[in-house]
C-alpha cells in the first residue's frame, strides 16, 4: 500500500478535521497518490474519493436504561450506595417525615380522648424540640406518663 501521509494531512487541513477522521477510498488510492496540491485534494473531496468520518460520541443508551430502572426503584441496593444513610436523604426531609407522623398521631390521640388538651400541647412542644425519635417513642412516653 502506498504512503498517503501528506495527502491525508492536507485533506485534514482543507476539511478542518483531525487526520484520523479522513477517509480515503481504497479503490481510488492511485488518484489520491497523484494529488500534490490543495486544489487536487479539494477536487477529490468533491468527487467522493476523500470523505469525512463521523465523530464518535459516547452512547447515552445504557444511561437511559439505567435511569428508567431507577425510576422503577431498581438498582438501589447496598452495592449501589455511596455515602452514609444520612447522605441519601437530606436532613430536612427526614425531619419533615418524622414530625408530620408524630403530629398526626398526637392529633388522633387528642381527638379520641386518649390525651387531654394540656397534655397534647406539652407533647406537641416536646416533639417540636426533637424529644421523640418516632411514634413508638411518643407512645411509650405517654404510657409511662400515664402510670405516674
């Protein structure tokens, strides 16, 4: 096979691409070999003997598939996790979930007559201060308080 290094270089400059993206038709190597000026190269490009190769990109197909699976709740096991348990859900969201559950339970208990209005208010304030870990802790605290 003949050496087409200079033709490849000139074609890359004319087409304003990298040398690796220059495609030379293997059946027309003799014609390309004879080209010694830029104008010769331009004529070969118009004739189709020299062409641009497409840019190779990174496929997003796998990423799309993974994202689709994650929306279904897949791919979230222990092996896929990075960071602490606290890093996966922000503190405010955790607090909101906890306090809403506790407050709704307190309202239920007040409406059903399990606790008085005064008890409700003190327990509400305690829960706002972060005293209770969860609903179970709240219920245990109320049971112990009732015994006394």
